[in-house]
């Protein structure tokens, strides 16, 4: 009964945080794993490669994807672009970025199609739309699931958005320029092993890269010879803005216990030390429902919030703890827009994305991080919050949008993988 109760609590938590689609994804994964077993006592488990198995077998790193690409004879004013992505879930920052750039391409007169990758039983576009719940930018793009063995409609470009989809894009028979929209170094999502290598090998497939920030651009070029263009992060000033000039007695932590690169355990240890220094500060947890975890200090468990709710919260907080161990999170610039000072784990993975002087970079050690948080809340005042907000006033996503649109347009009209 204890196992059953635990599973029920887990399912309730998934439904509360990720909605019906999240619950359906968990159910699909369970059914897929169960279906891999033969119905007898000597059942065997199918090897899970995470990406489509036949696509992995067909990928040949000695034959780069765009090696034989020939640009159209004349420059096209309107392009058709197919995107292949996992389905969006509630609170997905990666999908927010994808949809944001789709709107820029559509505003430039181009047509986009969205194909969702690797469907399971019961996967429908209606469920995806329900899960999106109006929390992503509105797009005109047609949406559908890409079924196994199905080819996409003809297009001028196909864009992979995850390492799993990169294999499918590489193998696509559609005569299109093939791109790879990279938002993180995904091999780091796994321990060193087969899945790490499979993810890493996608950077060797000859797809034309577009990277979120300079750290990924430098790494993919230096280590894999990948042709890439980077865009800088921005902050949506229509959502995140300074609204509170009174003293702030709260802090906020982006808590993702299900995402190892967000270092949940180190974050909790840091905040435990901070609470002992400043027991009068309210500590807010956002990003996930942490009700099932034994948090050793008083806190508010706020879960996944809307963008407007986040802005209101950030305006009540003097500082935020952002644990970012791979590519930098979208949060720091948004926090600054609201006058909240982010304390962020130090490293090239973050500094090469933003060198904003109001970001407090800090060694990844609980005591050092807690001390930095303490120093921030002691020194932060309304004037400091105002200056922090002004420091990102010109960090608009519009500049990034122009870079991505131009990169795709120019690359399609250039031979090879340039």
C-alpha cells in the first residue's frame, strides 16, 4: 500500500505541475516500458536509446547533413520552415524561446510548421494545446505529431530542437537546409555513457547550428567543428518590470528537483545557511511542487507560476538563487528587470552568456553562495534595484529575433553548411 500511495502522490504532483499532458507523458512512458517486456517470467527489457532507433543507425557522421545543399537560384522572399520538437509542457522555458522565434519568423513573412516528435499512445494536438494553456506566444503555425515513418511536408528548412530530434532531421528525405537550434549542452543531461555519446554525436552530423548564447557557440565550434550563430538572451520588458521601490524582505529560489543541472540539493543547503543568517526573510520556492520534500526551514512552495505572477513575486524579492550548471537559465535577466538580484553559480557556461555587472556570480559552494545571498540582501535597496532594472532595459528579444531570422534566411541561400 505504501508503494501505491507513493505512486498516487507522484501522479497528483505531475498533474498539478504539468497538467493532463504531463500525466499522459508519464503514462505513455510507463506503457512503453511495460510493452517492452514479454508476458512471461523470462521477459526481457528492450534497450532504450531515447531517440528513434532506426534514425540512430542511419546517421553517418562521415556524410554531413548539408554537404550537398545547393542554394535556390534566386532569393526567396517567403520561406517555409518545419520545426521538430518535443511537445511543450507547462512552464517550459525552452519552448517559450522556440515559440518566441517562430513569431519573429512569421512576422518576417515566413510560414512555420510545428511537428511534435516521438508520439505515444493517445498523443493528440488537442492535448498539447490544452497543456500549453495560452502560456506561450500565439503562432499561426500548423501543428501535428510526426508519426513513425512519416515524412514532413516539403520545406526550405527543417530545424531540430533537441538531440533526439536531430537524428530524425538528419535522416529526413525532405530537400531542405537542415538546422539545429541548440539551447543547452544536452550530453550533460546524462552520466558518461551511451546516451551521453548519442547526444554528443548529434553535433557531428553537419547540421547548421543556432545557439542560445556564446558558451554553446564556442563549445560546439571548438570541440565539434560545428558551424553556429549565437543569439543573446533577452528579457520581455512588457512582462518583467520594476514595480516595487519599497524595502524587500523575501528571496526566491528556482527549485527543480527533477532537473539535476539545477542542483536542487546544493540550493536547499545554501538556503538553510541563509535562513540561519536571516530568519526574518521569506524564502519562496518556484518551478516545481516540492511538497513531498523535507525542506529544513520555513518556506513558501509556489510551484509553477505564470509570467505575470513571477513578475509580482520578483518585485517582492531582494535576491534570487539561480543554480545553473550547464547553459545559463533565462531567469537572471528577467529577475534583474524586476529589480531582483540573481546570485548565480560561476562559470564560463554563464559568464559567456551574460556579463551583466548586477549578476552576482559565485563559487558553487553552499557557504559561499549563502554568504553572497546575505551580502546582496544587506546592500540591496530601491536605488540598487532601479539600477539593476535599467541595466537590462535594452536587452530586448527583438535583437535576437533579427539575428535568428537573418541566419536562417542567409543560410538557406548559401551553398553547403554555411
